[in-house]
C-alpha cells in the first residue's frame, strides 16, 4: 500500500515560528467537540438549536421593532430610515420604511417548515407594508431584500400541492412586488441603461443624484426583475435588468475583467479600475450563473464561463487559495485585501462545479474565523492583520459551508458549522435579539440586527444540519438569490430557445463531476480506489492556516508526520491565448482573417488555415479539458464547434529538424501464451480477449512509433517493432509518476494510468528504467496527442528520442486493462504490443472483444479527433484532416 506524504511538523514549524499570534487568543476556545462523531441525533439537536436562535431574533423583532425595518437589540427598539441625516447611507440604503426584516425573513419559514408562521407573516405584510414612502433606499438592496422576499413568498403562497399554499391568498404579495418594481424602473432611465444606485420611491430620481454605481449593484438584478416579468407578463423589468447586465459585460476589458465602479452616463470604469470577487462585484458573477440555471438563457452561461476564467486567471493568487484586487486592463495585483463579502465565492464555485478550488478558498476563510471567532470585514494578506474588525453576522461564509457540505458530505463542514453556531450564540445573543459585533477583539456589540441574519445566516446554518429538508431533494431549477431567497420558474414561464439558436448552440452536457474525497492510500493497480480521507486529511490543510498566520493548535500539531514534507501549491491557469501556426513557429497575428482562412457555418466555424489566428482558451468546469471561446475576432458560444480542415494539421511537427509524424498509430496487442492448450483445460478462460487492435494517439515528443526507420544518426526504436514488446505494469507506481526503483527493464512497454504528472514525465521515468516506451491508458473518449514545451523536451535529454509514448482512448484503455488483468490472473503469459503499418487511422476489432460497433459501413469506426494544444484537449474542436 502506498501512502502519500502528509504535512510535517519540521519545515512548517519554521514557517510559523515567530508569527505574532496574540490576535488569535479570543477564538482559541470553543464550545463544541471538534471532530466528534456526527450522528443523526446530534445534527437534529444542532438544527433545533439554530431554529430556537432564529426565533429569538425574529420574535424580538416582531415584539420590539415591527413595523419598523430593523431591530436594535441592545436598546430593545426598532430602527428605520435616518430621517435627520439623509447622507447616512449605511442605514438609509436598506431601511426604506417598509418592514424590511419581516419581508426578508418570509421564506425562512419555508426552510424551517413552519406553515403557520409563514401564513401569519404574509398577513402582516399585506396589512402593514406600502411602498408609497418618501424614502431613498438603494436599488440593489431593495431589490434583493424586499423584491426578492415578496416574490419568493408569492411563489410558495400561490403554488398548490405543497404545505405553504394559502387558499385565501389572492396574489397580494405579487401586487406589492409589481408596485415596487414600477417605482424602481425610473432608475434605469440613463443613456447606458445602467441604473442609478438610489431612488426615491415616491418621487423618483432626485436632481443631482450621484451617477456612480458599483457593478454588483447595477448588474445583480436579473433574478428578481426577470422573475417579476415572468410572473406578471410585463417584460419591462426583465428587459431593464438584462440591458444593465450586458451594459457592464460589454464594457469588460480586453482580458475579460469588469471593473468595480462605473459611471452610469458614460459607461466608463472609475478609478482605480480594479476587479476582484468581493464587495462591489461579487454578485455579478453569481447572477450570471444562477440566471442561466434558473431560466436556461445560454448567453448568461457564456458570461459566467468567461468571467470565471478571467477571475481565476488574474484575481486568484499565485498559490490558488485567495483572491486579490487586480487592474482590469493588465491583471496586475493592486490590493492584497480579502473582505468578508468574498466568502460567498467558495459556494458559487461549488454551484459551478469547481469543488477543488472551492475547498481551497474556503479553508482561508475558515482559518480567519478560527482566529477571531468571527469573520473580520477586511483582512490584509500581506501584513496578516485585520484592518476592519466588525462582524455584523454576515452570511457569506455560512453559505459557502452549506454548499460545500451538500457537495462533499464531509463532516468537516458540520464541524465548521457547529463552531460558527457556538461563536454566534456565545458572542451575539442578547436579551432582545442578536447584536452585531463592532470589534472582534473586544466583543464590543453593535445595536443593530441586520435583516440578512434571519434571511440568510441562520437559514443556511439550519439547512446545514437539516439533512431531510425538502430543498435538498428538490431537483428543479430553483436557486438562492444573493439574499438567500428561493426563486424558481414554472416550466410554463420558461422561454423556449428558438430553432435557430438551438441549432447554433447544439446540445451539450453541462453536468459537473462528482466530488472525490482525498485518496490517502491505494492498493494494487487501481489508483482510483483505496483508503480515502476527509477534508482534514488533505495535504494542504496546514498551508491555508499558515497563509493567514494563525497559530497552530495542539490538535493540529498532533496530526503532523515527521516523514512528510512541505510543498508549494501550484495550479493551472484557467485561460490561455495562443496565435496558431501549423508547424509550431512563431507567426504574426492575423487580426482580420479572410474567408479563405475562416468562415462561419451553421453550428460554429470552419477554419481552412490556422496560421496567425488567435484563440482564447478557457478551462471547462466539468474537468474534461478546455474550450476555445474566442476565435480571431469572433466569440465562440457555448455548444458551438470549430472545425479545422487545414491540411497542414494532418501531420504534426516533431524534433529539431522539424520532421513530421502521423498523429495516430494502429497497435496490435496479443497474448503470448505460456501453454497454448490452456484454454482447453476448463479454467474459465474461454471469454478472454486474446488479440485485438486499437488506434492510439502519438506524442509529439520522444521517438516516433510509426517511423519505419529512425532519422539518420538516431538509435532505432524497439517500441512495438519486429515481434513486438512485452507490456508490463507496476502496481506500486500505477501512474508512472515516480522512478521505478530497483527495476531494470529490457525494452518492455510500461502501461500507466493518466494523472498526477505530465506525459513527458511518465516517459522520462520509463526511459530511465530501460523501457521502450509508455502506453497511457487514457480517461477521455477522444484522442489526445501529448505535447510539451521545447524547454521541457530539452531538459529531458536526447535519450527521450529512444522511447515512445502513445495514449489510448477510454474504451480501448479498458480493453487493454482487461487483457492485462486476465494474463495476470490466469498466468497466461505476457501481453505483447506490435505497431502495425497503416495508411491512416482505423479501428479493426477482433471478433472476441465483444463490443458493438456503431455507424460502421466499411468495417471501421469513426474516430472523433479534437485539437490538442500544449497538453490541453480543446473539446469544442473537430479535426477534419
């Protein structure tokens, strides 16, 4: 059994020795048993405690504050707009004199499974709330807290055959939502369609109102406004929010970044023109993905994929764990600050399918929470210190914890939730409600309970421990808004995609890969199964802790291994730009490719000549490879294909003298029996595949397995020539990513699985062991031609030309693996590999392989080939050569 190395005490201790840890003292104790077993009873007990805490906040709001907007829990009174100081935007942006806490908390009754409480809240809203008020709230805050709350409440009150349907209800909440939407619409009357940040609900936009707004405020309205339009049939709201969203996106920089603040009249980004994932931009990303999930509007999926790739390329730190503010034009780091609002990001990454990066970013916020027993508003990563120490009970970190638990089912996140609940209960519960924290060092309280405490923070905590909540088994296209409101569209309200767009976009499987827990050890040949651990067993668990300078706890120190070592985390960028050339040479960019080079076709683009065409390449979140999203001056939409029929791509360049090689090669594999009569001896071997032929993709480095004789002056290849070579495997090194210690081969070919290291590294280790090459058992349904940078090939040495690498598609890899398994199990001898001469790629099949051939007219099966660039399969490409 092979055990990966874990983090040690040695070097890591040196990294943190001398760090000032006095800021950690308050949060060092906690009233829960971290790592204790999570039984059903324990989860239900925590769930009920969260419910009780929620009711402590809500009941005191109704007792002391309603019908005002918020509860002042220290003075046991209500809070509304600051009538005496209109410039007090901290209060007036939210408090509009319309009972914001009651509306914001409405659908939490749904999560708590409390129909009587829901009905009473609906009656109170209908009786008390009016938007004919002389107040000037923020358009964004009013939309997400009030409009979203009304729409979610209406959906549940109006929908039959579920416990929250109200038979007496006549659409009053929707009427209120419509009235509010009409009052907000004048804010969008600008030259760009970008709304004013604030509006007077009775008189409209005041003269002299500021023309500056933030990207999140102007671009995060489509969920609520779109739902309002679909429910009422008045399309003005959806059109306004749509126009505002794309007014921002269409002003993105050349590297795909939107700014933080914008002038709504000119559309210009305002100084300092920065991008990040936190305050000012955060929910713009969120609404791009969620409106696509909810409505199926594919252009929002395009925005999500491109904007996420840009953020991961530029805003993400070099180690891949936290996110900076960067210049929108250059991507250069501007500020190394992390704000508490950005803690929503791991949850959004989960929703987008990028669970691995979600785990990493969540660990940073978790270590901040452990240090402060709360999440400070601002944290300086350079100086490892908090620059703003308030914690107004924000929900973002709790939200991400819930998403990660639903995705991984790892009890680590229940431990995190228990710690959050213990700290909130201990530090913020007062006689009249829940008080925010002014200073996490002193626990100085704030006389304010924001509405999001009830609409989000405690809602997500409750869901974390409520395994049987109906939302967890609802597979409809519902989403949580950025304020935690539950919105969905009835299928009758969905806009069917037009026939033209459907043909253009085609059909694409957008399912994300399931989470795989960390593999701690593996047995035998299969590196995908074995002993698995949890989040706390990850090798980077301590890296995130030392990154923010939190002192090590005694429990953490006990988990260290003296046999491990520290490694610097590395990550792949999510996007690349290349100027294509058929032979790998540097060529000038063709800014305006003529029709002779590239034309549009019904489902994408057809490229006749690749030379000089710039491609923008973005990582797919399903983990299967990359897509081209920009081809020359053209945007490539989701579902479109790019067809390459450039004849110069039929043969790929290789070697210092630019020789060419065929990208695919036919391989014959057969069992070289020890006893030819073995099958007649009744050992159950009649169904064993004894011989087959497969088509493998060749690497663009190393020896050319298809060459009948090597170039002058180079040694002859033994890989598959003559009578062939024996295929071997090494159970203790199934991926071929480590040296083959104490092994001296005689030109055998080593079969390895894909993963953990590059194809070139696999070949180097095989060459050093005396092998003639490697057969990579791939996990893709298409062919992959491995490539490598010239510097990497040079570093590997000239000996690399004596060995060859080929890659099998998943189907063929499984077949070869079965042959090898049978040979080992029954002692049949060796599996040998022979390179067959071929005029072109084909896939003849042995009659014994038992596989059905599809679309076969001439005995050959069509081989789907994609363009493969610098080790990246470009899945929306097709090679027609």
